[in-house]
C-alpha cells in the first residue's frame, strides 16, 4: 500500500498508475477503522481496479470542539488494517494540506441540512460537502463508497454530486453490525459496558418497527418506537422518524417503494445514530 500526505503526491501517483480504462474506487474515512469501513474497502476492491482510502479528521464538520479533540486517531492500527484489506493507496493529509485561510465554500442544500442531523448539528453538512468535494477533486474517483449508517450524509453527498455535475458514481453499502445488532461506529469504543447495553435500544426500536410494518400504520410505528425509547434506560432520544428513502421526506404512506426509519440518541456521553429500511422486500 502506498501512503501519501500531500495532494500533489497522491494526484501524480494516480495519474501515473491508473491504466486507461481502469477504474478508481474511493473510500473517504476519518480513521478509527472498524469492520464497517473495511467492508467498504472490500466493496471497492470487488468493483474497481484501484482502491484509494483517505483518513482525515475533518474539523469543519464538528460542532463540538471537545468531540473533535477526543476523536480516536489510532493511525498505526488503521494502516495495518488497510494493508490487511489490500487497499492500494492511503491518502493521509494534515489539516494544513486540506484547508487554508483563502478557502471559501457555499452550497445550497435546500432543506437537507435543516432536518434531523442537519437541525441538531448546524453547519455539519456544510463541512462534510466541503471536504468531500475537495477529496473528489484530488482523487478523481470513478466510484465512491459510503455506509448506510450515515444515510442522511449519503443523501446530502448525492445531492451535491448531482447539483455540481460531478463525474463520480456513489455506492451505498449495508450497515455492518456487532453480533447483538449495535451498528459499528468509531465512537463505540467510548461506551461503558453499561452504556453499551443501553445502546442496543436503538437497534431494538428499529427492528420492532420493521417487524410491525405490515400490521401498523406509520404513525403507530413512530409512536410505539418513541414510547419504547422514552422508557429505555440510559437513552436520551433526539429523534425517531420514518421517511421516504428516495425523496428523504417524512412519509405516512406504506405504499412508498422504500421506507426508512432513522433514529438518534445520546447514550452516556456518546451520540449514536442508526437506521433501517422497513419494507420487508
């Protein structure tokens, strides 16, 4: 695996080694890699000829300075995992390589940055789109791979790609879960043993909504989930919403082709998000 720390180095390398007609798959990450990230590397390996991963803890998408300061950065372990996963290229820049005082970024995301995660974390998607656009410009991937766990982020990036006419195909990969159902996340390492058990309430609320989808209305599913979460120990629920996954708008119709439930809560000091497609097909 080749490792580059500057834009010029990684761009020059990719221009030299990419054969004509071969494709580049890109997996952008903030490091602290787990099996969820590695599943994206595997998906990229299966679909493309050259796999590039980036590790960059992006300061512009953090609302909480303490969260940024405390974000896990086990870089040597990450490098080892990427080598084991047969990643071809790692782009590992410093903040000064990606940002300077002359940077300006503004993109109108319509309502996507005002709802759910956007409402709770104002400015978050402004930072996400800024860094993803920079990375796309540097890597020039044919395909970029993202996990379903950050479903709203995928919707936002898809919107940006379409709006700006970027020539990259986005691929959403399934959520990877622990054996008990907890969605894998870099922040899970900060859960105490007790909080780790409490956190399972999110997966259980989603699973119950999926199991009851055929027999209950959308409003009943929503109400039951919120009732369950409000009585679950150690959980401070921020939202449980049921959306049309294609339009990313609230839905009351079960006839929608793809219905998704999205949940967010604080468990101890850690914030957790999760989601699940409810239609059985």
